[in-house]
C-alpha cells in the first residue's frame, strides 16, 4: 500500500503519509494497492465463503473485501458494526417512474448509522486506532458526523464534530449528540469547516475523518464490490449515484477499476453522477467541458447532504469515474428530488432526500435519451428515510409545501359513514 498525491503525483509510504492526508503541495492523497500477486479466483471463493461468517470482522460487508481495501491492517484494530450487508431491491414501481426497463435500488440506508458513510468510516476509524489516535474529528453535512460518533463511541474513543449551524437535518444533529460526540455548531458552510480541520486538527491530536481521509474512499469501494457480488459479478448497464463532496462517486469509479483489473467483471458499466441543481459545480464543469472546478460560494438545496459548493474529491472523481467510463453528470431540481423520494418511499424502500437524487437523475437522463429505456440500472440510495423527518412533514403534511405524491392524511371522528368513505375513496 502506497499513497500518491492527486495533484503533483508525489508518492509517499504509509509512514510518510500523515493525518490529515494533504500533500505538501496541498493536493489530496490517494491509496494505491498492488494487486499483481492476487489470485482472483481464489479470492472470489474466499469472498463467497465469508458470506457465512457471523461474529468475525469478515461478517462485515466492508471487511469481507479486506484484501482490496486495507490488506495490512491487523484485525484487532477493526471497529465494525457489520456495516454494508445492505439490500439490493428490484422495484418495478420505481423503474416505471424512472422510465427504465429494469432498476434495482441499493439501500445503503440500511447501514448501522443509517447511511453509506459507515462503509468508509469503519475503515478510517480502524486505521486511526491503529495509528494510536483516541480522538477523532470531522466536518459534516450530518451523516458523516453520525457515523463517526457511532464508531468512536463503539471503540471507547471520543469524537469532535463540526457542523454548519444552518442547513443540517435536526435528526442527524440529534443522532450525533446521542452517540456522545462533542459537537461544535459554527456559522459558515461545510467548505469552511473542511478548511479549518485541514489546518488545525493534527495540532490538536485529532484524527481527521472527512472524506479527504483516503481510507474513507477505500471503505466506500465496498459498495460496488457488494453490488457486484450480489449480482454474481454481472453489473447492470448503468450505476447512478448522488454527488456532494464526490467521495462516493470516486469510490464507485475506483472500486469498478479494481474489479475490472482483477477480472471479477469483464466490462465497465457507465456511471451517472447526479447533483442537486443548487449545488452542482461538478456538473457545471463537465457540461462546460472544463477541467478546473469553479466552487459555488452559496450552495443551496433541500437535499442537505448534497449542499456542498467546493467538493473536496472532485479531481479524484474526474480521474476515477469520469475518464475511464462513458460516464455522465446531470443536475436535478429540489422538486424532482422530493418527488423521486416520495416514489422510493412508497415503493417500500425509503430514503432521505439526497439519496433520491439518483432516481430523479436517472429519470431525467432517460427522458433526455442519454440512458436507453431498455437498459438496466442500479441507483445507490445513500441515506435512511428517518434521517430527515422535516422533509417528510413538508412534503406530505404542510399545505404550503405539499408535494405531488403526498400521502393521504385525514383527521376525523371515528364515524362509520365517514370512515367508509375514507376507505372507499382510496385506490
Ligand atoms: C454524504 C452523502 C451524500 C454525498 O456523498 P459524497 O460522497 O459527499 O458525494 C449523498 N447522500 C447522503 C445521504 C449522504 O450522506
Ligand atoms: Zn502533491
């Protein structure tokens, strides 16, 4: 395992690469593995055999793939809640809404803290423990902090969490507090918090678990490994993922590259990265045909997990996800996101607003003819339905903001004739 700077290409050893994983030139570090000695067929059988593990780290949907994520980490440092192991659901209702022949939804919402952040956080916290840290930190739009606080608590360590005071779902703030995090709410944006932790964390002895921590990306690669494993190494034509900080989009591209290089899959699927219109600097860059990202100083979207104007991992996403594949980007409005969420929710799967950007983006790309309606797709649902209960209230109950697919809610006395009407009126 080596580290390489995404900007200047400098190579560092494990000993040289240090918290918070910024190169002297200011670039982010990326982890490189040498898989040349790996016997893919043997490893594939090993992954299969681990599906029957119970109480060992290999029962985790992340650590099952340890050889491809963090091969050298001694097992005793692993902090796991058997994360991953999430459902991949076929949904004909959501497929019909998106206008595509076949759609499966990967419910990363089913992770222990309720979002895909657990896939990466288990690796970052485990590595931090290995390095001897007992204090962990992150800046977050909410889910990273919930996840960090959970793993820190599980390990008997402490967490220090920096949250922008506006635009964060209260459910996530409360979840983070409940796990015992020391919480600092600050005036400013996610991007301000990231800059702060880059500069000062190491001086305070805090191990930085933002997505600039490359172990997060390594762990998040397990999402695509697990999808491929669940589909017996036959991936669909398209994988669709929401993009905020672009760590997940990066991990998706990088994980696909691993699977392809190891011969686990024989062709690379196309990837679609979906941003919210109010926070879409990456999509704007791709659309303009530029290769330098212009940050948005006032990002604004109801999908709070996507409210990022200066995505730290944009260069990695460009390198790993846009370049090797016939990948595309798209942006969707908050209304499109909330309508797609209502469809995913009433499909019995459920997700938070940011996650539904994937379904909204797929629908838009099918309508634009970019994605063929006869193709197959997997949308990644990143966070749990209960992560933003205000959004549910606004969509289904508030008269001012009620959405197109709002569910039926009626308040009345238990009178037979009224209730009969209520039932008969239902479709
Ligand atoms: C973090 C997050 C995202 C965005 O992922 P990035 O890696 O920041 O692009 C999307 N949805 C949810 C629910 C998230 O928590
Ligand atoms: Zn560098």
